[in-house]
């Protein structure tokens, strides 16, 4: 079984509700039967360990 942690950067300053985060968590768990537990962490920007350094950002974040 897999346990995962995902950082979520809200767009346009929108703070997701607990319900929205729970629905997103459930949707992630539904992607694969091995995903048993996932924690979604809302953050203002990605930490460096998760690709937050400018040179490692996705072009979608520019």
C-alpha cells in the first residue's frame, strides 16, 4: 500500500474548503488501488524539495 503527501498551491488566492480538499483526496485515492492514504497540504508555494525552486517549476506555474 502507498501513503503519499501532496502539496497544493491554490490559484488566485482561493483557499479550498475542507470539503474540496476531502473530495480531492478521495479522487487521488481512486486513481490506483494501492493508494491507501494521501495527505493534501495547502501551501502558498511549493517547497524546494517538491520542485519549488524556480529552475524546477513547471511551465504552467510561470
